[in-house]
């Protein structure tokens, strides 16, 4: 456990952090440089490249969102491809995507240098000679690479604070650019009328060079796909995203919508005011367009556009280092490359991976130009998109129950098949150089895997779970790893975990009772709720342990099975104060309670026996995962052993931010409830009084239940509504305490969710859902 935590990454990135990471890439290259490259390829048709590219991205983005919410891990697409198509393909995807992100960041820093060169403050210090000026810009890009690498080593949260500030600043300036530009153009100040500028009859339209016009639109769309590297950055840092199931799909949708709208309007304005020859050969098209909107040699608006470009490229390059460095980290964890790449800094960031990424970036900046960088990166981004669409199909068909995405790509299998087709088609349109580059990366990565990693990796992807004829190669640890990820993600808001716990039967283990004896005791309780005999239930629970399907760790064991005969999950909780020893020996006599104590194994103080409907394996596994997550907390077992009754035992399991306790006593805010029916208690609609403790008895109340002095209520529901309940019925001091508890619980869940899979974890100890 200590080793795993040493390699874990802090989950510090919220929704706006994620949105900033993805949007930065769209804004930088997409707005400040690519309009010129797209116009050079397609002329006025380039205006359609942005909305069409966004439309064509949608299927692949849905596949990426599904994979990222199911498997939020450092390395993003590498991890998805490795666990679905196997480590050989994972190596190709990991190295290739890492290179694509490296190229994207290099492009950002080169663009940053180009905009710095047109600013009087910096440009005045640069040499006038064209060649010397170009090398000076490369020098600036190298210096920026070093600076942002150091910033990333400090920590992801510190990085994203700067990232957010830069994205907000850029958005404000782009709004000013668009408003001023639209006023300028719509007021009729353009040198050429709009209806002529966007037609083939424009007298200034470039006609030489070929490729421009409708025929070059596909090439322009391929270049625009280069900007979607920002989405891959998001997947690359998914392990550090809090609540990935919510934040990832929302951030992707918002980023694509925002960037498409702003970039399309920006391209329209650049085409409307700039001479075609100047636009097609410019690396600062936004600056050139701004010279028409903002007059004067030192116009504030013009300087703001330059500063916005600088901030956008800085944010994009920074996000590129942040995302790219997670690939060597993830591949090192899986022994596909040397362990040195898995070293982390004191701030919990991947130190060696960041240093390597920065070093390769410096080489690319020195030896390649911006246009070559963009084309090469776009080609392999499309290769990765194609493989991710295929990965979704494999994951679905493999039917691994612990593959549990919060977001599912709609219209399966047509959506991922469409994304696969689009990606392959665009790759074929990118030209021979891009195809050769992609092929070289694929072959080189394959050779590396065969000669370095193949003998060290025993893992197989989910594809071997798909084909029954290859069943002998199924990798059982894949299911355990996916279930550990479920522990980290926690229960979903819609899951019935709180309801299951509050309805659970709580038993104290009789003196001398062992594992099998307690199973029989719990089975008798469940037989009163289920249409099955106690002997049948006992047999299913015993199978869960004998075949290694019952997670066991941290002094607890979780026997479980699913049945088609029930409609909702049922749970029995057993506390054994003295504990008993068990090792799940298959030959142990089921009826001999004392035999357990004679076997060498783990000392057990808690048993949670769960039965769930057959039709809902995801809910079953998430309940198990959340139970396992609670067991991993250091304070769980001491609190479990010291609890003074059923209500306290259940509250230990309830999510801290999902319940509050209200004491119905004289001289308290809840005193008005004494001797009144529960239905008179004013409660928000999304909370429920789940339990009432009266002296030594705990019961589930009805609306007509009359509350008595000394009662203690356990109220469950949404955090915001629970704060309202605490303030009204528990007093200001108690409300403050509850607020602190809720916030602390949320922080703890976020921090603990970053733990890497461990052999000791209950979620890794068996194969749930078999």
C-alpha cells in the first residue's frame, strides 16, 4: 500500500481545470495560427473546415469519453488501448500519442515565439536577418519549454491555476477581437465586399499552387483535427481529475462547442479583411487581422491580441507537457519501458517523465518547422482516434462486468464504427509524408515492444475476453484492475448504496463462531427476504469464498452473489469483536464453525454479505467497490470495533457527506419535534430519515412514527439539502460541524481515489460478479 501511494497522483483537477486544459489547445493553434494554414489549403472553403471537423470529431470524442470515465488512469489512450487491445497495441498508442502531444506542445511554443516576434517589447531585441530571427524564435521556444517543465514538476494543481488564468484572459481578449471585427466588417469597412471575398470571383484570390478551393477542404479538416490533441491531454490526466464521470464528458462537450464557435467566427473575420496572399503565408494571422480592427502603432487592442496569443500558446504548451509526461509514467508502471520513468517528485508529479518529454521537445523545436509539426501530429492523432473507437467495441463485446463507464457512447455499435471510418478516411487524405511517419511510429513501437517488453509483460487485453476460442489467454487480473478503478471512482449518485446500508440487518457474531457458521447465520436472515432457502444462500456464499471471489483484506470479508429472484440488493453486516481466522480453504466443513480458527489466514472482524439482482451487475460491483473503499480508510476498523450499536455501525459505512445526525432532545433546535409524527418534520424533498435510534433499539420510521425525547435520527440525502437540515434542526454550531465534515469527506474521497491498484485492496482480492 505504501508503495502504491508513493506512485499515485493527486486528484486535484476540477471541471474548470479540465475545461481549461482541453480548450487551450483549440484556442492556441486553432485561432492564432491554423487559419492561415487551412486557408493555404482550401482558400475560402477553409471557413467550413472548423464546423465540419467538429462534427466529424463527435463519434471519436464519445468513444474517448466512455473510455476515460470507465478507466480514469494516467496515460489516457495508452491505458485504454493496452487494456483493450493488448500491450503491443498499447505500446504503439502510448509512444505515438506521447509524440503527438510533444509535437503539439512544440507547435505551441514555436507559435508563441512568432507572436513574441511581432511585439515591440520583444521583437525589437531580435535580429532583423530572417534566418537569425528564426533561430532566435526557436531559442525562445526552447527557454519556454524548460520553464514550463519546471512548473510541471512543482505540481499539477499549481500548473492548472496558471492554466485557468491564461484561458480566462484569452477568452476575454477573443471576445473583444470578435466584437471589434464584426463591427468593422459588418459596417462595410472590408476592402473587398463579403459576397465577393467568399466566392471564386474574388480578384485577389490566389489561383496558383493548386489544392486551394473545395478540393483542399479535406486537407484543411485534417489540419484542424490537430487542435483536438487538447482532448487527448484531458484523457492523459484523467487519473488526476476529481469526479471524472461527471467532469470529463461535460468538459469535452463545452470545449468543442466553445472552440468551434469562436474559431469559426475568427476565421470568417480573418478571411474577410486580410489579402489572400498575406493570409496564406502568415504565422500570425490573428495579429494581421487585428491591425485592421485596431488602429495606431501601439494600439491597446492590438497589444491585447498579441498578449492573448502568447497566453494561449503558453497554456497549450503547458498542458501538452502536463499530458505528455503521463505516458512514460503509465508505461513504466506496466513495465513497457524502464522503471526510471515512473519516478515522482516530492510534489507527486512524474519527474523523470517530465524531464524526458522536455528533452524531446527541445530536439523537435530545433530540427522541425511549424507546418511539418502540425501535419505529423494530426496524422497520428487520427491513428489514435481510430484505435480508441476500436477499443470501445472490444470492451463492450468482451462483457467484462467491471468495465463500468459513467458515460456510454450512444447508438452502439454505429457510433464507434463511424468514428473508426472517419479517422481512417482522413488518414488516407493526409499525404504520403504523414502516412510514412505514422507507419514508422507503429513499426518502431512494435519493435520496441518485441525486444524490450514482450518478455516482461504477462498481461492480455480485453480482446481475449471477446473471442471464446482464445479464452485460455484471458487475463483475469484485468477484471481485478477494473474493479480497483471502481473503488477509486466511488459509488454513483444514483446508486442505492445508502438505501442498502440503512436497510441492512446488523448482527453481532456469537462467541466462537467462525466464517462458515456466520454465513449460515446470515443466510437464515436473508431467507426471510429472498425467495430462496437458507441452504441455497449458504451454498452461494461459500462458493464466493472457496473460489476466491470474495474480497478479503483490512480485517473484513465480502462474500456476495447475484440472483435473478430478487429486485433490489440486500445486505447483512456482521461484527466479530474478538475476530476469527479464515483462509477460504475449499475443504473446510461448512458446518464446523470452530474449524476456521485452526487454519492459518486473515483475522476477520467484519463480514458484509451482499445479494443483488442478476440484471444489474454494475450496481452490484459498485456497491462492493464502495464497501471496499470504506474498508481502506485507516480509521474504519477502530471505529467499527468501538461503535456502540446498529445505528453507529451503519453510519460508519454511509458516505460522510450524505448523512447528518439529529438529536431530538429538550433545549435543542429539534425540541419542537418531541411527541410529534415524523411527517410534520419539515424536510427538503431529496432527503429521508433513514433510521431512528431509541434507547437500544434502531428502526426504520414511517411518516406516522411519533418522535420521542432522546431519539437520534439519521438523515440521508444530497449534501446541500443536508446542510439545510443540519442548520434548521441541529443548530448553527452543529451545521458548521456538518459542513466541515461534508467538505472533509469530499476531499478525502478525492485524495484516496488517486491510489494505484494494490494487492492488499479488497477490490483486488477476488473476482467479483462471477
